[in-house]
């Protein structure tokens, strides 16, 4: 070896694509939350505002978390430090929140029918 560190990844690929996917997820959550706050108050009242603000808060958590994770991974890939695997709690939390919203929507439809 000549002393130059070999690149272990192709810059611009995996970490950036993953970060962009999480940003799209956060944007979708925020957009859905705004729609909930705009359309549903006439149907379910103030609960729609609570759901909308909870969705906006979740979107902010997803956005900040994805940015922190991207920076951590990018730093690990471009330095001599070993890559540390982290837990998958953001995926589990987002999946649980989506499942909860789906179940609540199903219950709402069944009760109103």
C-alpha cells in the first residue's frame, strides 16, 4: 500500500439515498398531517387537530433522526473509525405509528358505518 486510504464505499450512493428516502417519508407524514387538520375537523372535531399535530411532531422526529443518522454514517464511512451498527428503532417506531393510525382509521370507519 502507498499509505493512501482505500475508499470503502462509492460516495453519493447508499447513505445519501437512504437519507433522501427518510426525508420523503417525513415530508409525506407532514403533508398527511396537514390534510388531516384541514379535512377531518368537521368529521371528528378537535381530535383531528391533535392527530395532525402529533403527525407533524412525528415528521419532525423522523427528519431530525434521519439527518443525525446520515451524518453519523457518513462520518464513519469517510474516516478511519470502524462502522458501528446502530439499532433499528426508528423503523420500528415509524412502523408502529403507521399501524396505529391504520387501526384507528379502520375503527373509525367501522363505528361510523
